C-alpha cells in the first residue's frame, strides 16, 4: 500500500474525521412494516395480521428515533377491518403532525382496501409498476345454508329477544330488511373510506368525482398513478436516497414477527403458521388480487 493510500485510510479513522461524522451524522429514516390482513386479534400461533394494539408500540418507536428525518411505511396488505385501518392510520397521522415528521408509503405486492387506507396516512405514496393499489369499497361475504339443512333433514330453531338479533342468520332465508340494513351500514363505512381518501389525497386525485375510483376497482402501479392514487413509481431505497442523499440510513422499528412462544420453539414463519386460520385468510385475500 502506498503512503498516499495509507494516509487516506488513516484519515478516515482520525479523531477529526470521527468528530465530523459525529457532528454531521447520516440522515435516518425509520421504517415501519405493515404486512398482512388487517384484523383484531393475533397471537403466538396466528398468521400475519395487523391491528392497532400490536402496532402501537412500533408506531411510537418510529417517531421517537433520534433526529429522524422521515418515517417510511412498507405496505403489503389486501385490507381487512376498517376500524383497525382507521386506528392505525390515525395514530400515524397524529404523531406525524405532532412531531412534524414527513411520512412516505411504499406499496409492495398489494395495498388494497384497508391496505390503501393505511397508505393514505402518508404524505406521499409510491408503488412498484406491478403493485396492486385501490379497491376503495366495503364487502360482506357469507353463506346461505337453508337448502343444505333441508336436505339433511335438520330443523332450525332460533329464539331471540329483539327483532334484529338473528340478522343475516345463514341458516334462515335471507330477509329484505336485513339486506337493506346491511347496505346502509356498508354505505356509512364506505362514505368514511371515501372521505379519508379525498381528505388525504386532496387535489392530487385526477378526478375526485369519478365513480369508478370509489367502486372497489383496483389498478396496477401506472393506472394508480394516472388516477392520482399514488405519487410515483419507485422503491423505498431509491426514493429515500433521492430525498435525503446516498448516505441515508433505513432503520427498521418493528419487533420480530410472531409471539414469544413461536420464536422460542423455532416455529416463526414455519408450517404451523401456514396452516393457521389467519394464514389461510391471508392467502385467500391476497389471491383476490392475483398475488
């Protein structure tokens, strides 16, 4: 090694160089991963789920990172509970405004339905060209089993105190009044979703009155960009380096996935989780978007 090279190498570790790095540390972006079906519950043997109770601590840690320049949300969710979606997004927005820290969302395979609701907590939303984005709507799915129990010779017996306690009972014929009541509930929840999107996306929506935009339809990255649902096509590292420089550090704040017992037994991410009900629900929900 030449004297010049050795001198350059030594200068990197000199007290003066260390002091410069201490005074001018690289910018830090806290990364909060939001992956899975959005649903209350979870536990040691459940598959990937997102809920406010499980995420509240990680959200607080993201905004508490020393000298944090921004918080980045990595989103890969087909949606789920509108209540949990609103609670998670609301918590993120409150801290962003309180701490005056910008928030960026990065959609991976899917940011649909409640997954897109989470994305609206960000000041900017980015996605891959092949990401699925949108599905701004509300769905209820069930089964009507009256024909089955008739074939089996089963007599349905149900007694209630209150006219609506047997609401949409799958073993009873569907009632028009129940369907009308369900539709009213869905319309109310849908209106809240639409208000969230319009309130957060503002003038960036190309046509806020486009009925298709709020019909439950979804698009790949470019289609979402054309409609103003996202702000750009790009991944977290590329966009964050463009914003904060090549030396930006991405610091993840989420705890390890799975409960203590799953990690202790070495079952995290294994076959047991794949066979759990939540994991099955996750796969079915993702399959709806071709994932």
